[in-house]
C-alpha cells in the first residue's frame, strides 16, 4: 500500500534496552505502538514522532530507530509535555513546535501523506500547518475538574500518604458538586493558556478529522472545545486470543495493571489486598522515573512485602503480562479518573471481570462491579465467591471482540485515511 502516515504522540511504549522501560510508559504510548505496528503489517509506511525526553530522559539530540518496521523519531525539542510547574508551562508555550524549527524541519523532511495525533497536544499544531490531512484522536482529555482531582490526589499520594487508611476521591465526587452548581458535567472555564491554544486549534479543524476512543468521551470533547458536533468514535485495538489460550488459575487471582503513580492509586489497591489473604494479588507496573514516584513505590513495597499473597511483578514484557491476564479472575482498578483504559479491553478479551472505582463506557458495571465508597473488598468477594466473575468475563470477551478486535480497528483507520486523502 503506497501510504505514508505520521503518528504524533507524547510517548512510545517499550524498553530502552533489555531490562529498562522507556522513560514514560503509559496507555498512550502502548496504543501508539500497537497501531503503528499493525499498520505496518497492513502495508502502510509509518513514522512516529515523540519527544526524545519521553524515551530515555535525554533531550539534547535527535534519535531515529526502526523497530518492528516502524520508523520512530525521538525529537530534540525544548518543549517537554511532562513538566508540571507554571513556569514550565509558560516555557513550553514559547518552545511549542510552531516556534521550534527542529521539530517542524523533521515534519517537512519526510513527505508524510497524512498525520494522526494520539491525544492531541502542542506538537499537533505544527503538523496541521503543513496542509496535510490530520486526524486528531482524543484518548483522555483533561478538563479543569480533572486537573483539580489530580492535584488533590497528588497531594494525598506523595505529600501526605497514609498507607493504613489511604485518602481516596474520584472525579465523580468533584464533578458531581460542580454539576449541581452549574448544571454542566464538563468544564471549559478556567482553561490554562496551553488548553486555550489547543481549543482554538481544535474548534477550527474539519469535523471529519476529530475523534474520540469512546462514546462517553465525545460529549466531553464537544463541551471542552465548544464544538457544534459530537465527534465520532475510533476504538483502540486489542488482540483477541484463542479460547484455548485462556487458562484461569485454580485459586482466585486478582491483577492490578498500571503505573505506580497518583492517578492509578496502587496504595489503595494494596490496602484492599492485604485484608483478602485467600486471593492472590499480582501488581504489574512501575513508576515513571521521577524520584518522588520511585520513593513512594519503595515505601509501598517495604510496607506490603510481609504479605505472602501479594506479589510485586514490576514492569514486564507483553508475553508475561498476557499470561497473568489469562490466569486472573478479576482486574482491580483503583484509579481516581480514567479515559478508557487499555487494560479494560485487555482484561475483557481474556475473560477477566473488572472491579473499578471509575466506570468509563460502563465497562465495569457491565462486566464486573463499579465500586463506590471504597467498597472494593465487598465487590471482589461478591464476584469471586459466587464465581460470577467467569460469566462476566465471557460477556466482556464477546463485547471487546465485536468493538476492539485489532484487524477490525486497523481496517477502520485505513478506510478513514483513504477517505480523507480522496477529498484533497
């Protein structure tokens, strides 16, 4: 297929070397890699553009590698999307790609037919200035309320942690109060300068190039960016294994899958696990490289290593992760907020029920339990002791197969590419 795609993302999931993961290794990076590699298998030439800093913490030179057929460009840029302070945000705006010649030169150097932004950010503005079709796919947009929730959660997790009785709020607690006052569920008020620039960019883009990855995210994008239409959905892909590869553990097994950071709240999941010794808990994931995250992870490991039924697995390769998902009875999600986690689809195709504090796309309420008031222990007991988790898991597999199966999702993407290119 004579088609050259440029995917723009904040990160690219994987290993820097045999034992060490990339600097940032969250869901966006995983989805970016999955789509890129599958597009290559379909005959598309794929170039991925991400900040060099997201790969290995170095930001003083460009790096280009080819991995599994994907051309990955780790770009030197003074812009860093992971910096949090006000001063850093102002600096980021100044060094955005529309002003950063290095990034724009890279975009121009390769004759890209069509750009695709995975969760649009400031890099996306530069690509749209090149006059090529540009698809914007929102994975997990943050409005002002999300940022308030994360600010409070960061304080509770890093500044004032309490492992014996963890602080715990969800976005629903804050969003519900806001809704009562304003009558609106999402907010486009009080946006940062960065978000205002992005809003002005998105609202001018053709509506057939703006998408979300879930139905529940589309109204949020419409409200945040003041669109006069509801964006359509492009689901994220997940491989559906053969039934014969799913082999559940003979004893109850619960899996936690996520970064050891404030949004995922591993401290809450560990607090739940310690009181359920009849179940084996496996914790898959690692923190980003900031010292404060590593410090908290070390404290958590030290506090819970005495519990024989709690297993810290760390950051693992895909094969090990999928083997553990195949054995698990329940996926435990204790996040304070989420987009549509890749882990939900992965758990679903392996017939693993979901117990979660958030309910994106109603997956937990359909295929497990949506937990309120920190009643995780009760929810886990309910689905495990009755073995209802197996029935819920089978239902999840059928749904994920229908909506998220890799070949179908990639075919939908390619169909969209051809349609947009024909309109030029």
